[in-house]
């Protein structure tokens, strides 16, 4: 008997997202981080470990589809925890502290191990197709949000 794979739709995407996010939450909880805090730290890493505060707020607000006030609150939490700081050379920029950088490295390594297990055995071509489809869906959803 052949089992048919489900058609990709919002439910399938959401189930995969929340299953993966639950695994991520376990890693983050062990390190005392929230999901929102991890997204802010990751955004700084992706920006080259230093980024303008306004750009950081805009990037995370756009990624999480949340209010700027929440992102500013999270930046405050990370600054208070000494994981993120104002760049002494330019106060309008935020950068990781040494402690923040090491924490990002640890959580990234742990989540990479989980991801490797989750994606193990999935052919590269199928992952590429899934990536293109999800990127297109994201692009279209963002366009609709911009129009609303």
C-alpha cells in the first residue's frame, strides 16, 4: 500500500513550524532565552554582529509581524541581561556582547544538531523545492499584508 504525502497548505506548514519551534524552545529555555530574544540576537548576528537600533527593530518587527514596542522591550531585556549593548563607537547601533556571542554560538550549534536530525535523508532537490515554495508563499503573504 502506498501512502500519499499530504498537499502542502497552511496547516501542514504551521504543524511543521510549531513542532520545530517546540524543539527550539527546549534549547532556548535551557539557556534562559525566550523565542523573541533569540530572534533579536539572531538578527544582530545576521547583520554582522552590529546593526542600527532602528534597523534591528524594523527587521524583527517585519520577521515576527509584531509591534515595534514589543521588539524594543526585548532589546531592553537583552541589554539588561548584558547580551546586547550599544556600540561605544556609535550609540545608535547595537552589538552582541562577548557573552551574547557565546550564547548565540551555543544555541546555534544545538539547534543545528536538531535540524540535521530533522532533515536527515531528505533529498537536496526536495529541500530546494520546499524552500522555493515557502519563499514564494512568504513573499505573497507579505505583499498582502502590505496592501491591507
